[in-house]
C-alpha cells in the first residue's frame, strides 16, 4: 500500500470521527476503497495517527489545518491530561469527554477565548481506566482526539 493511500485512509478516519455529531458504539471502522477492496480497523487498536506532510496536506489543506488544532498529553494520562488547541479567531469553547460507546461523561463550557494557542487541564481522576474521545467545540467547528486514562 502506498504512503499516499495510507495517509488518505487515516485522514478519512479522522474526518469520520470529527464530522459525526454523535459517536456510535461501533468497535470497528470499515473503509470501502474505490478499487472495491475494504479495509477494517478495530477502533481500540488505533494508537496514533500521523500525516505525511508532503502528500496529504497538499491535497486537503483546509481539512488538515482543522484536524491539527488539538493535542493531548500525557497520553495515557493518570491524574490529568493537558489539551492544547488553537483558535483561528475568537470562539466559544466547549470540551466534551465521551466513552468509546458514545456516552457523554463530562461537558465543560470554557467560555469565549481569543485567537491563538490555548491550554486546558482536564482532571481525569474521576474517570475509570480506558479509552475516551475528547471533543473540543470551537463555535461551529469540532476537533476530536482519543485519550487513554490509566488509574
């Protein structure tokens, strides 16, 4: 499989997670390619997604710019996780934490933030060990990242 195809598949996966307003209880993700073949991934098996800056970004600059607005560390987290995100303009920020089954476990209204880079520290002590999806809403945009809590 070529690097361009791998990068496109990963970009499509991230797009799928960010475009749907509700996270489903699926354990797998299936991608149907133009050549008729199918790729299937267990969502829990995906540890890290990377992008080839030479190919994918040239093909999808607006989408990739949006996707690269969030970073979570340390990941896995024990007591807290720091979210770094960037705003292209002034925005009302809301952070949501979901289980992998799509259950909302926490919603934080951060309020209006100005353009630029921001950080928010999430307390993870009340969460049980396991994977979660963290979504950051910025006005009408949403970016997501997977975080893992280990107690």
